[in-house]
C-alpha cells in the first residue's frame, strides 16, 4: 500500500505559466508468511515501510504562433532503503528523473 497525496502550485507570468508539484508518500509492504516454509520465516522482515517524495515542474511559454512546454520530474527523491531478507544488505530504491518537451503549433487561425 502506498498512500500518496499531491500538492501543486501555478504561477501566471503574463501569457506563460510556471507549475511546481510535490507528492509525499509512505510505502508499506507486508510479506505473506503462508507462502514461505515455516523454518525460513525468521529470515524475512514481515513488514517493510519507508517514506519518500516525488516532485517536478513544468514551464509553458507562449511564443505567439506556438506554445512550448518544458518540464522535469524526479521520483524516489529520498532514495530510501528497503530490506525483505535479514541476511541481505538494505537496497536503495533508485531515483528516477524524467524530462519532457512539448510544442503546440497552430496551423490555422481557427
């Protein structure tokens, strides 16, 4: 289960818009012991949970005959650690960074 909520804010800059967003989350995982040999149950963490944050921005610029959107986002910013087996070292949840560029071009006046 990963409960998340999102917050965003937009700044109007004339015909342009700057947007920011953040999404804090709490990841909670539970291991089903019925699928594991009872002799091996002590080798596993039954519950694993961690806090993490996602965030990003978008900038829309109006050039008159076309509009450009440029944005970037990052997921798992905290790079929290999770560990299901007690024998293994905790593993970092890797951060993912994505970017995008979108151009809306007006072909006609309508």
